């Protein structure tokens, strides 16, 4: 059994539990019989509210699958996943869609924005879809935080890659989701633009109390997190708190070495 | 070779995306082939029939028509005396000669006074049972007719009207009404497409149809062994002299065939025309498909270019794909065409037209033409997208596959489109203002063509504008989903424009024809109200003349103030300027006709034209030949002598009813045309005494119904309704044929949406990930579809109403004075198009909803 479970604490705000999302004995397998491939092998994970969690691991370790399962984008073969107190495993598409819309934010590696909508329309899209009015003050703050005030009327094609990702971050933040999932959000950016985006994510955790889970293979990106989970062969093999880039890099090298010797 | 291989692989890889284009090609080719097979089969059927039914040589009276139609406007067939029989028999090479009597002017009714004539418009033939018939027909029950009270009927008619041996039938002719009982039923050995045939014995036929014995309408001559038909004809002519019409079997068949052919050709070319429209619409669909495939494959094409493919090769590979599509669609289309032909034959069967699949004729030219058309059209349509593919730079392989660069409609395109539209508008304006129909119709045709092309060219620009308006009006209600639908429709205006334009073509024609049709009804109604002073009009349902007994019956009807007879006589006119005008018609009527139809005159009083040896001419004729009041015109009646008539009135050309008529009185005509050659009435008008209209109408109906069911009496209200129904029926038929083009256009909408959904897989995935529900997604696609369809409908209806209004202005010269826009039809089409949009989105929306979110995101 692999585990990255923290001792449950009760947080001080809103009576919510201190754990924003948890996975219990999650199995994700593809195919059957001889060709069965296990992407997640009985994974237990707690995502702590108000923390920035990074999930790392080599290609094929199952890190993206874990994120997709936690975010309700993918179904699991076994085990349970909870978002706050809601079990999302077994929910029908309609409920899952609502859940994603109202309680989860996403930042993908690329193709985050609808080319037909301008920046501000993209940012408010999840709320528009839900038929909710965005909280004006909050929206302004988010826009200001990600530094997009002058470009709100621009279409995605008129924005640089870094700006596009910042719009995606703003969109994820604007709806005040319980949790934001990022899938290599800086994977397509140069280091400066990447640092900018990661800075915003960090600030949103520190200043806005946002919970963020990010899949990455970049040690520098991981160093912005409060906690790093390491996945290998569908299991959680290690975790690290308050990491630095060097620590993460060393740990990764360590895995690589072990991978080669074993 | 590699080109072919990549093309083939691409074709197979995208077979789903090609399916709708292939269907469009299939439908158009099928319609072309179906039309050809159907008309060829009809030809074969008639050919066989005419071959079988004519004897070696036929002798008939000089006045009878070439095709042996034994009818004339006197209600009695032209005849030859029995004495010719002996002279023919005496000719060399004659084995036998038999005199027969036939007429196509009789009406046959059953005991319930129901007509036994075919509803298909095929003739009702009453004739004597003779040896020639005995060869081509087989008596399936009962016996051949013998004696005055027996009649034999053909099997199809017996079957349809459920006639049994012993049933009573009545034969109504100008001679009188003859009653007989069914003695037998005979079936054709070849296919009889629809004529109803009744046989009497020779004497009875002579008495019933001609009213005299010792005369024949035809003499069927059979050649002795070794004598050709041509030789026989020569011998017969030598024996008879030139006073008779002598034709070989071949000549009769050809003459018959010519009559049939002219009708079939109208049908054939009309249907091919509609197939052409469907092809035109299909072109848009094919262009869209290939444009989208090329856009989706930009990176792939870039890679091919990067590794060394030449532009030409890329270009050719796309064209080869089009070729494959064209061949596949056409081959299936040819097969489906035969199916359509068989379907049409069955449909004809429902309308009393019997065709046998044994006669199914597929000439080699039919599949050849179908294939050629399908392939050429497909490859031509794919040419532009192929060229665009060739222009893809090798750099495209490295770039992100973003939105296609041609999102903005080019300025050049806009200028060309606007110029074309303006030129078209100018032509239409010229057509509307033309004061001569011929010149005007040229302008109209040019205007229609130019505005159509112009609209197609500026379609993308219009799309950008109109979709925004539609968005503001309709889509607002649907909130963000509506907004996204609007943006999606606007994303590639060229695609939206082309998809909408395809729908536009069909709907423009619908709108144009409906405007012209309802203007016709409105104008005619208006004219009827203004000029017609009679209450009732009596007509034959098949456009035949009215027998004298019926006219007597009408005259005896109580409650009538006056009855006017009206007939047409053929004549050759010699005018004071010395010109001889052949083939003119003289409208002979009772003097009361001047009250029944208040035709305006430019000179004289029309009532005077009915005085003895007087006539009227129309303005145009008078002007052309320098005729003034008092001029004398020599009228050489085709069926009589030459009369010298004085012109006492000149009628205005600004009329609708009886335009170009030249009136005289029946009494005048009767002085120059012998009674036995005087045509019967074409129309009879009756006017009720004041206050007795309702009663008289009822009485007239009753009088005709019992004894003369072939005639219908209508008052003005019913006449207008009949006119409206007639035009409505014609329009419905045309709409039915246009449905093909509209179906292809709807396929185009489905195609565009389906390909757009594929193209936007990642976007859809993203939207689903951030919380767009399936229902919202489906609604978004449906709304996009509705917007495209409504856009097409707006263009089409606008354009079509413009065309229709112009046509009306032009046709005002021909009396189409009133412009009436049929708003119910227009609104119906508009609302219908929105539903078409919904319908077209069904499958694409369903498939988009079913898309797996993760796969969608992962798609590169």
C-alpha cells in the first residue's frame, strides 16, 4: 500500500475539513488479462486545503492519470475519490460536469482558451456557463493579480504564450473553486514566463488561500509547491515538504538511479 | 504512385468525413440517371405499343392528324367512305384491308355516371374491334362485342373501375349517348401505359362515333407476302390518288412517338434542370469538405512539403482524393438512379400510368453520363481547396495547428462580389423597367445569374454581418451558449457563407416561384373581378369541346338570363396591307360575349364586331397590318370558305383574358363553315337572372352531372379557387423537385457541423472540462446550425423575393399586374429553415456530446 495521507485536521474557515480532496485505494487499469496495464495501483492521497501540491514522477508514472481522476475528468477502476465530503467516484456525467464547473478549476499545458472568446470572456466562461454572476471585486483582484488589466479585450491569438497561461490561471481563480488542477501549466513556456505563472499560483495560495494541485516534471516548478508527491509505476513512493529546486532535482536523480539499478 | 497511395490512405482514413459529400454526389447523379432511365423506359414502352398497334399501312382522311389521332374539334372523327375499301383491295400487293372506326373525343361513364377516363391525361379511345386489335390483344374473359348493346373494355380499365361482365356503361359523343353492357375484357400483349379503350362492333362504332354507317376513320391494310410497307403504300396511293392520308406502320409509329417525345422531353429537361441545381448545391458541400480536410491536415501537408513533396504533388493528391470520391459517389448514384426510375414508375402506377419493369431501358450513355458528371463536378469542386493545399508552406509542419489563416474574407473577394451583385441588381432593375418582354427577360436572366453569383461571393461578408444581427436578436436569449454558437458560426465566415449559400439557392427559387405564382393568382383574380360579367363558366375537364346536347341542356336550365357559346376557328387572314397570316385563330362567340367579358377597345364598340360579316382585331395586329375601323380582312376558314369581314372594333392589348383575340359572331362564321365541319364550343358561359344565382348554379350542376359528367361548371368563386389550386399544384410539384437541392444543402449543413465538431475536438474537451454540460454543448451546436440555416434562408428568401418581384414587374407587360408576396409561404419557409437547422445538428450534436473529455483534450 502506498500512502500520502496526512493526519486529518480541521481547518478554521467555513467549517470545511482541512483536506480538500482525497483518494482512497484508487486503482486505474487499462485493458484486461495479459494486456492489463495498471496506471494507478491502490493510491491513497490527501490534498491539504490551502496548500500548493505538486505531483512529480517520470513519464508513465501515472501522475497525469492521478490528477485526471482527482479532478473528475477520468473514471477509476477501483477505490474512492472525495472532493471535500463529496464522493465523486460513481457520479454521473451531469453531476460531475456541475462539480467541475462549480468547484474545480483547470489549467492545462496548452490550448487552455477558446479562440473565439476574448480574455475576459474566457476568464468568466465557467461562471457564464453556470449562469452565475462573477463577483466583480474578486474578478478585478484576480485580473490585477495576474497582471492582465490592459489585455482583457484581446483574443487568445493576440496574446503571448505566457499571457495565455495567465488568462488560464485567472479563469481558474475567478470562479473561486475549492481546488485548482494544473497539468504541466508551464510546460510550454520559457523559464521567465513560467516563473511568472508559477509566481501567480504561489501568490494565490498565500494571499487568496487557494488550494492547487499541479502535475509537473520540472523540478523548478515543483519547488514553488508546499509539498511534492513522487509517483512511480502507479504508486506514491515519496513526498517532500517545502522543497527547493535542488532537493527535488536530487530526489529525481535518485529515482532515476534506482530505476536503472533495480 | 506514392501520390495515389497517400490519397487512397487519406481517403480511407477520412471515409466518415467523406460520407456526406459522397451522398451529395450520389443523390445528384442518381437523379440524373433516374430521369434518363425513366424517360428511356417510357420511350421503349410507347415504341413497343405503337409498333404493335399499327398495321402495315393505314389509310385515313386527309384532315386527320399525322399520329392517327382520330379526333377533330367537331366532336366527330374525320372519315373516309366505305367505297375506298374496294379500291384498296384492288391495289397490288394488298393481302387484306379492314375498315375501322376510332374516336378519342368520346367520354365513357359507368352506371353511376362516374367517368371511366384515365386520370393521367392519357386518352380514352372508343373504337371498333378489328383484326389488328385481335392480334395485339387477348380476350381474358367474355367475348368480343357483337350487336349494339355490347362493349368490350381493356383489362387495366376494367380492373381499376371494377367493371364486370354485364355492367352497363354509357358512351357520350357529339352524336348522342349510347348505352351498352360489358361483354368482354381484353388485355394488351404489350404494356399499355394508360389509355382506356372500349370496343364496340363495327356498326355500333360507326353509329355511335360518327352517326353514320358506311364510313371509316381508318383502313388497316396488310401487305401480301414479300411486299414491303413502303411498296404497299405506293400501291395504295396509286389506287386511291392523293385525296387520302396513307402512312406506313413506321410513319404512324414515328408520328406517335414524336407526340410522346415532345411531352417526355419537357419532363426530362425539367428534371435534369433540377438535378443540375442539386449538383450546384453539391459543389458547395464538396468545396467545404475538402477545404476543411485540407485545413485539418495543414501540419501533415507541411511535413510532406518539408520532406520534399512538390506543390504539384500535394495538389494532385487532393485531386485524386476528389476523383475517388467522385467515382464512388457516381457509381453508387448510377445504381440508385435505376432505383429512382423504378420508384418513379411505381409512382406513375398510382396515377394510372402503367409501366412494366420488363421495359426498363438503361442505355450505355446513362451510366457514362452519370459517372462523367459526378466525377467532373467533384474534381472541379475540389480544385480550389487542392490549390490551397499546394500553397501550404513547409513551415506549417513546425507551427502549431492554429485557426486557419483565411478567417478574414479577402478584400478582393468583397470587391468582386459587390460588383457582381451591383451589376446583377442593375440588370434586375433594367428588367423591371423594360417595356418589351423579350429584352426584359434577357435582363432578368442576367440579373438572376449575377445576383446569385454575387451573393455566393460576398456570402462570407454577409455571414459576418447577418450572423451578428441574428446573434443580437435570437442568440442573446441563450446566454453564453448562444454567444459561443455565434462566435463559432463567425469563426470561419467563408465556411458559414458557403454552407448558407448552398441552402440559399434552393430557397431563393422557392421564394421566387411562390411570389410569381401568387402574383399570377392575384392578378388573374383582379382581372376576373374587373372584366368578367358572367356568372358561370362550363368547361370540359380534359380541355375537349362541349357536345351540342350539353349546350342544349345548359340552355334549358331554369334561372338563366343568357347563355353564350364560345368556340375557336382556325383561319388564314389576308389583311389590307397584303400580308397573309397563316394559322391564326378566330374567336367566334355569341354577341352576348361582349357583356360576359368586358374587353376594353381602343377604337369602335366591341358589340359591333358581332354584327353580320364583322369582326374585331387586337391593337398589336391592327398596328402591324395598318388596320383601321372599317378595314376589310379576308378570313379563310380552315374548315370552310373565305369570308370578307369588316373590322368594327379594335381591342386593347392591355388585357389578360383573351389577350390577342379576334372576335366575330358564331352566326357569321356559320355562313362560311358548313355545319358538319363547324367546331364545337370550347366554353359556354351562363349568366343567371338577377337574384337567382344560387338556384341557377345548383340547377346547372345537376343538369351537367347526370348526363355530362365530363364538364364542370364553376361560378367566379370556384373558378378563382380552381385557378389557385392549379397554380398551387404546379408550384408544389416544383417545390417537390427543388426538395432534392434542399436536401443536398441540408446535408451540407450536417457536413459542416460534423467536420467542425471534429476540428474543435480540443475546444469541446476544454469546455467540457471546465464545466459545460452535455446539454449545453448540444445546444451550442444546434444553435450554430440554426444560425447557419437561418442565414441561408434569409439570403435565399431575400434574393428570391427580389427575383420574383422583378419577374412580376416584367410580366406586368403580359398582364401580371398585381404583386403579391405570399407571406404565409415565406414565413413558413423561414421557420422551416430553423427546424432544418435543428434537424441537421442532431447527429453532430449527439456525437459531440458523446466525446470523451480526456481524449478530446489529448487530441493533438
